[in-house]
C-alpha cells in the first residue's frame, strides 16, 4: 500500500495510507464541509488535501482495484426529459432508483453494494 508523508505539529512526518487519504477526502465531499477545517482536524495542510481530492477524482486513491460490472441499457418510453430510472442487480442486491440522482450519491451506493 502506498503511503505519503505529512508533517504534524511536532515536526515529525506522518505516513498516510491510501485508505486514510481517501477517508479524509470523502469527509471534504460532504455538503457544507470545509476543506481547511477538515485538513486542520487531521493535521494536514489544506493544499495537500486538495491534491488528494484530485487523485481521488482520477480514481488513484482506490484501495482495491475497481471491478467492471456488466451493464445493460434499456430505452424507456414516455419518460420526462429530466427524470430517469436506474436498475442495478448485483448478486442478491437489487436497487431501483427513479428520478434525478446526483452522481456522488450513486457512486456511494454502488460502492457499498459492491462490498
């Protein structure tokens, strides 16, 4: 597992795993979250957290390799232009989402189902 060094208040460097960096970044993605405040609470420079957010966005803070899932796209007639329907079947889990869904919420749901 790749680690990165950061300095804490005592001047000693702290090594953070991808999982730690990912958790810190995910805290900053919550509505109303302050990157600077979260960085301070973890003893990390805010600029470092912004860099981790870039890595996260590129998929470079994944702890385990991503698995590809088979996808089937179906056309549905008589659907409002701004609404939609998503049906996910993964093992025993079945998820049906109707209406507008933001991509971050969907990502979180799918990650939880894939565990």
